[in-house]
């Protein structure tokens, strides 16, 4: 009859290496920045094309309130 060994199995004590999420985080940040740039770009283009009409409507509304 053999006596059980008191030393732990070396394979069971090693922790799993932690998976890095750096690439995923960078990808999400880049996509968010691109979406913000598109939103601001489209908004700027809209204001450039329609800014005079919007200002005329706004000032006429203000003058009517007075």
C-alpha cells in the first residue's frame, strides 16, 4: 500500500493566463470616435447648407414674440 503524496500537482496550481482585452477596447474607442466625427460632419454640412434659413426663421420668431 502506497502513502499519498503531500505535494500538490504542479499543473493544478498554475493559474490560467489572463486574456487581454486591449485590442477590443481600442476598436470600440475608434468606432465611437468615427461615429462622433460622422455626426458632427453631417451636422456641420447641414448647418452650412441651411444656416441662413434657420437664422431667418429664428429671428422672425423672436421678432414676433416682441
